[in-house]
C-alpha cells in the first residue's frame, strides 16, 4: 500500500520466525506479528488495518462515499475472517512448509473450505472488474494480498478471480514491493 501511494518509507525486514520473541519488536507490537507500521509515534499492526489506515490518510484508494467505504470494510473483514485461516493452512501444507512437514490432507481440507468463499468472489468479479466501484481500491489490495498464491491455481477453476488476481499482481507497486527483502 505504501508503494501504491508513492510514500517514501523505510522498510525494516524481520525474520517472521523470530519476531514473536524479539523484545525490541514486542515493545513496538505486542502481538509479535509482522507487519507493523510506524508513522511518527503511531504504531499499528494487522496488515489489512495498516492498508486501510494508509489509504485513508495518504491517498485516494479508499472511496469517500460512506456506502463504498462500508463495502471496502466488508471485503476486508471477509478476507480476515473467511479466507485467511483456510488460505494459510492451504499455503503452509502446499507451499510454505518444508516438503517433509506438509500434510496433503490438511491442504485438501483447507482447499475444500475455500471453495465456497472463492465462488462468492468469482460471482462478484463476474459482475464488476473491481470489488468496490469502478477502479482498484484498498478492498482489492486487501483481498488479493490475503490469497496471493492462488493466482497460480485459479486459472482453470475461476476465470474472473484469476483475471482479477493477475491485474492486482501486475501493478507496478506490487512488482516493486515484491522485490523488498
Ligand atoms: N493477521 C495478521 C497475520 C500476521 C502474521 O501472522 N504474520 C506472520 C508472518 S507473514 C507472523 O508474523 N508470524 C510470526 C508469529 O506469528 O509469531 C496480519 O495480517 O497482519
């Protein structure tokens, strides 16, 4: 989001396996999760909340219309509550864990749980190019970044989701941000 908004910022990478035990980081973000953002003396964690904050404070990716803003919240909360846990389980057991630790049954069960929400996303994107309004917003950024790896597997099953994920991940801000350590 910071790159989308053209903000100049300092990126401080941390080992995600260690950050929950790093005293200096825990003093900043007691949840111990990454990312966190520091804006002056304001500190915020939870990636989707960070994106909403930056969009609201620095740019035009949060619509001003209250109903469109509510839709942005709806999609963002949906990503956090309905997609994230199952996506992480699927991603861990299909991509992230060392091969020896992957459990194909866990991956399959998480993938099955994702079917209904992804069908909902497919339906929404069959009617509209972007999730809220007529252009890319923080709703697209939040939902797409929650399910980033699915862009490689949705091609056959859900063409509208696949097309939209490709659009989101072809944006120059994403390409630039993905090169950060
Ligand atoms: N819902 C959180 C999830 C953050 C999260 O779990 N991040 C991982 C790294 S991608 C992490 O910090 N893991 C370390 C830990 O949980 O101890 C968000 O979106 O910010």
